[in-house]
C-alpha cells in the first residue's frame, strides 16, 4: 500500500502524510473504511472543515488530538480492506508537487517536511470547498469520489447519494450526444483537457445548459508507477439556466487551484530545501547561503562593491543604474508639462523622391556599419531622422506592413523628430538616427532574421526612432532628485523611458495625418504596441545586467550546446520568450553602440555625451541638488578614463554576447581599437578627446 506503510495480517499502523485533504465520504475514519479504528495524533491539524474534530474526520471515541495536527499515527485493530482508498490510490489525491515521505524515525524531519506543505494543504482543500462552480471528481473507473458543496447546491444531490456511484448511474440529459461521455473520457485518457457544452440534469429533472471542463488530474510519478492508479478525473461544471440568463465564469477555479502556482525560482528553492534535509552539515550551511542569495529580488544584477580606486566607474554606475536619491531639494525641476510639438509644415511633407541630391549622397552607404551619421546631420541641417527614416523604413517595407501611405509615414517621422531637443549635445535626433541605423544593421544579420518575424522588425525600427523622444538632456537620477513632474508621474521608476514610449503614441494617435497605425487590425496593433513599449523600456540602464544575463543564459548557452551536438536551433531562436530577449538585446546594443563605431565617430559621440553630463553637473551645482556623477566636472574630468570605465563595465560583456549571437567581427575590432585609443591617452595622463597636436 505504498511507502511509509507497514502492515501485518491483522493490524496496520502508518504515518499518514498528505498534501491534500481526504474528501468527505463513507471512508471517514469511523465509517466503512476504518472500522473500529483508533487514532493518535502527534502534531495538530489546522482548524476548519478539514479539522480532525470536524466533519472531515468524524472519528468519535478513541481520538487523542492537539489543536493543530498536521500528521497522525493511525492504529487499527482490524485490517483495512484493499481498494481505491489505499494510501497511494484515489483516496489521497495529492496533486502536482506532492511528495511521498519514506518512514523516518526523526520527528523533526517529518515536521519540517509538513510545514513546507501546510499552505498548499489548506489552499487546495479550501479551493474545492469554496468554489462557486460545481466540481465532481471520479477515479479512472468513472466512480464518483467527491462532489463539492456548490455541486450539491446546483444539482440538488447530497454527497451520500453520489459517492461510490458510477457517473453513468446519475441521470443525464437526452440533449447530449450518446457518445459524449466516451469522447470526454478519451481526451482524459490521453492527458488532454476537454472543454465544451454539456447538458446536465438536476435531481428535480430541470436541465442546465453548462460550460463543462474535464481535466486529467495526474498524480503519477515515475518512481511509484507500479504502486499507484495514476490519475483522477476532475470535472467542473459552470452552470447557467436553460435560458442562458444567469452566466458564470467559463473557466473553473478548481482547475486554477489544482495547479502549482509558483514561480520557477520558488521551485528551485523548494528543491534546495528538500536537498538540505539529507545533506551533511557543511553542505546544508552552504545551501543556506545559496537560498539567501536566491531570495533577493535582483538575481541578475551584480552586487556593486565600493571601488574607491575607480571613481569613474562608481559615478557611471550611480548615474545610469539608480533613480537618484529620491530627495526633494525645494528647487523642483519642472519638465513635461508642455504639449508635444507638431511642426507646422506637416501638411507638406517631403517625398522620398524629393530628397536633395547632396543629402541622398550621404546616405548611399546607409546599409554599412561605417555609415557616417554626422555627414548626414550636416547635410540636412540637423534633421537626419526624417531622411534616414524614410530610406530605412522603405527598405524594410514598413508602409506596406502598416498599410499606411508614405505621406503618413513622412508626417510621423517629422512629428517625432520635432520633439527631439536639438539643443541637447547628445540626446537629439542625430542620436535617434544613429540608433535607427544600428537597429537596421542588426536586423539584417542572418541569425537575427532567423529569430524575428516582420512585426518584430517593424517594432524594432519604430522603437529605435522614438526611444529618446523629448529627452531633456538629463538622467533619470537628476529628474528624481529634482522632484520633476515626470519623476512624480512615473513614481521615480524608468521615468524617461516611460515618458518616451507614452509620448510617442500620443504624437502618433493625436493627428490622423501622422497616425501610422490607423489602418492596422486591432489585435495586431496591440501586439505591435506592446513590442515597441517593451523595447523602449529595455533601454533603461537599471535593468542592464538583467537583460544581458537573461540573453546569455536563455539563448547563447542553449544555442552553443545544441550546435555542439549538431542539433536544430530553430526552437531556441523562434520561441516567443526568446524573441523578446533578442529584441531587447538588439535595441540595447544599438542604443550604446558608440564605442563599437569607427574611431572618429566614437570620439565625436564621446565628446557629445561628456558635454551633456558636464551640463547636468553644472545645473546640479546651481540648484544645490545632489551631484550624481561628480567625476563629470568639466574642469577636472578625464574623458579617456570615463570611456574606459564605460567600456569595461557596460560594453564588453554585452557586445561579446551579442557578437556570439549575431556574428559582428567588424564591431568587435572597432571596439578593441577604440579601447586601445582611450587607454593610450590615459597612460599619457591626458584628459581630452584627442592628443595635443605634435
């Protein structure tokens, strides 16, 4: 009768270990299952309908209990008959996550095991009893084992009238197809759920038109295949009157509560907890430390120690990966109260064919990584995003996918570009155009194309275009410390990224002339919108290491293992979750790809971002705000050191991972050259972008 049970011809005692309560019915201790039984409990069972002194165990005299017993030593003077109520059969439907406990003389070991499952015991039984939907449980032979109170109320039967009967003995409506039950059972035997319409007959003869769900409640474990019957059939009936007027929920709460609702990390913690019990003390103590780490919230972010010898790294980390000190100064930084700017010339947008020749010439090699965005910026008078956007979006067939006219796309690009701040030295429309270019370049890499669908490509191009729209040239930390309206609106969390995404859709949908989504089917639009928002939010640096580590562990490592064994990688590349990780990694790399550009472009971008940080430090000092990045003082800062720290801390690992996926040897060569360049300047104690002229 299963592990933990010892039996002799005329006596039986057992450590009863259960994760789910014993159903009501004729098998209760002092009923037909346990005649003349006597029960001694060593630990209390929770109060409630499952309490040992309540209706679940109407055991009568001979019971010794304390108020909260979880397990009991059962002693009987007469043998228990074999049958479906044996401890490893349908009497104890323990469900997903259940365990079998081998007899152990260590009381505390037993007690600790049971404490881990106390919450599930109570939740599972309460779910069945309190569900508003009718639930019927049968064994594999279609014999009714349990019905819940809702079933009794809806159908008019009492449990005693049903328990032990085959379901074919209970009157059914003639409206059902003759083979309906066999169809349902066939699905269940295959481990599949059956869901559909079923006409049930109440005890008084009334017909209920119901939504009916039948599932296989699998309790089979490979370790005990030879000892257990295998499954229970759990049926849920969501009832409506024959007129269909009184609707209930379609899905069954019983199905939800029968699942193990836990995150993967919870399962890992449970496995470690179980392993601790049979481990020697040094191993158990080590596992304790592992559990402490796993219970933290930032599993993928490194724990940043103090690096007094490297203030540049400290300041970059503090400035880019925190949301400020969350302290109001009294000099609140007012930002974002204004309405988005729509240029007055939207009525007469440029045509792709009308691009001036000198501008078109600068874009001839836009499909090359060495494309010079600054030449385009000069040629088009600081409006590179509209021009480059027209060409790249045309190359990827974006208008055709969105079913929007080219004129609408042109108006949209102009509207987005008008809301970038040309006064920012770095976060302006040239940066957006640069990120759009990098995004389009990555989308053409073979493995990226294998992973993404067209809707992903369109989402990536749009996200790159809007990812910094209306950027004030200040970091999130600055806005939080200044108590800006945006920081208050977004609760100091991903302030700018949330604003960029929200404003982009406001600009797009406010005017039909630039609403590129106007002709999309609703569900496809929602999918596209969600992908755009997700990618824009991924550019927020506080989640940098989380995104990179998830990409490496979910994609790069499994890909390497499959390729080593010569197996297909399609499943890894195209799974929905992994496509999201690829898109996040793609836009993150595009957003901070400056150190991987040709040297002259890299130097120009380094100068621009440094100037923006200098301006922020100047303003923090003027407003008596906390100085987020003290090393970015224009009078003392070493730009080479700041670039070395940025590459070391943020760029190298991320682009190593992206190169392993997308194959980008030219970028990695530029990165190596640029790092050596900054290192050379630093070794000469130079603080400037370039060495002094000879």
